[in-house]
């Protein structure tokens, strides 16, 4: 028994050889990294450390104010090859710009666990962070800045997660890269409270499942949130404003919740305007079996555009405010946009509410056959106010049998709804956790 107690005690003791080391700019940093043992802490004094550094031990690399890692214009500034690494409080600059080689300020492509990257400032041409095959990873409160002098398509993404599980990406600020957060083939991650601006896409998802995207802000982008080829996403309490093409782009998204988000001012710039290109608050393409509720879409050229088989989706409790075209729906099937007697708020609804229950007494149908003709033949817009078109609209109203299938809201709301805080119906479906409920706006 004594021997067993001794062995257990010995195995649980901390590594007494682990130490804290101070490093100065005149030192050989790579040599000092190679001499570390697991658990060591390297404290970098102020100054510039030029090179492409490799971390092969479970250490903490921390910088004092003014400590700069300079990648020398090539390769990766820091490459991680071990689990249990922490990188913090550093300024990282001037790594390589070869996107094919995946040049990054911080790079990891090994199967690692428990990486922590926090409170760093990165500025360079390639990827800010390329993180692959890791689990239980934390990326917290970093700033990533790209090079605005490079064409957007030739810049790297700010933070790229590839084949990642159980990551927490929180409180980061990303701008002037290609995409802010690019997540591919990654599961069960939390993207929370990040700010992304002056990018192509703020958050870009590909082939990723069971992720939570909560309380993020994207502005001055082409698309605030581009969600593609993924399922079981919980996208809650985010904001997108001042996008050019899309607030939220959903392409082949299934079994997901898009709830309590705010989308404002999606408008194509005049110099980029071509026939058929309009800013869309929500663009839903080939996506089905989703819940879209509690969102506010305001001042977009098109509030919500559904096409290419985007059916079997619950749409209720949203507010569509001051969008010149509230709905563009290209399909031959009818859709009811209400649930349990609750529809959506439409700023252009002209019905009445005689019994004061905040539900309109007449059905709201945002589109008719003329709208569909104009979508098919945009050049018809010049005839919108012609007598012939006005007569056709009147005929459709008088003889509903002539009206083509489209969107119907049988219970339109008279006032914008207050975003819910997670009803039993939503909570049970979304498998709420503390992180999830924190992302639903009160």
C-alpha cells in the first residue's frame, strides 16, 4: 500500500525541472526554445526577435510590452509542434505571403491538444493563424491585421481553423485580411464575441457541423456571415451591418438555428451595381429544415431571398423593416411563414388589428405574379407603374386563383417582436448550454 501511495504521489508531482527563463533580443531565441522542457516559461524582454521559430515543447512563450517576433518576410513566424503550448502577449509581424505554402504568423498542422493563443497582435500578408488538427484549443483576445495594399483575394484569412474540435475562439478583432474567421471541416466549436470588419466575409463556414456562433459583430464586408455546406449550426445574437452583398449567406445549410441576429444596411455600392445584383439581408440557397426566427432585417435592398429548393424552413418572429423588397422567393411551392399563431413583423403591412391582440386580421403575402415576372425579366422594372401592370395586380387581388404559389404569413405581427430569450421549444431543439444561452439576446 505504501509503495502504491508513493508511486501515485510521484506521478502527480509537477516537473521540478520546469523553470521560468528570461530571454533578451541579443539571445538566440531558437536555441533557447530547443533547450526548454515541458512546463517551462520563456519571458521575452522588449525588442525584436527575427526568425522563423519552432516550438517543440509544452511551454508558455510570453512577451513583455514591446516584444516583437519578426518573421523576416518568409515562412511562418511561429510554428507549433507540441501540445500544451501557450503563446501570449506578443506582437508578431512580417511573416511570408505564400498562401499555397500556408504561411502564417502562428502555424500548427500537427495533431495537438490544449493550445492557448491569447492577447497577441499580428500584422502581416499571409494567414494570421493557420490551426489544423487540434483539439481543446483557445484563441482569445487577439488582434489580426492584414495588408490592405494587397488585393483582397491574395491575402490570407485572419484565423483559419481546419479539422478542429472543441475550440473556443472568443474576443478577437480581425480586419484587412481576406476572410475574418474561416472554419472548415471542424466540429463542436464556439465562436463568440469576435469583431470583424473590412473583409470579404466576416465568418466563413465550410463542411463544419455542430458549431455555435454567438454575439459576434461583422461590418463593412461583402457578407457578414457566409455559412456553407454545414449542419447543426446555432447562429445566435450576431450583428451584421454595412455589408455589400449579404448580411447572412446560407448555402446548403440544414438543421440549423438562425436566431436573434441583427442585419442592417445591406446595399450594393453604386459603382458595383449591375442588373440583378442587390444587397440581401438573408440569402437562403438550397437550404432546408432550418429555423429562422427572432431576427431583425432592416434597410437591405432585399430583406430575405429564398431560392433553389430552400423549403421546410420555419420562419417566424422576425422583423423586416424598410427593405424595398421584403421577400424574393423563387419556387413553385407555397410556404407558410408563421408558427403557433405567430408570424413576422412587416413594416409595409397595411392590415388592421380589430381585437388588439397584436396579430393582423388579414393575411400578408409579400409577392405576386408580377414580382415573379420581374425577377425573371429584370428589364421589366421600367414598366412597374404602367397602367397594364397595375391592372394585372388588381386582377390577381380580385381572383386569387390566378396568384402563383409563394410566401404567406397568416399571422402578421403589428409590432416588432422582442427577441426571445430561449423558449422551451428553442432550448430543447438547440440543446442549450451556458455558452449557447449566453448568446441569445435578452
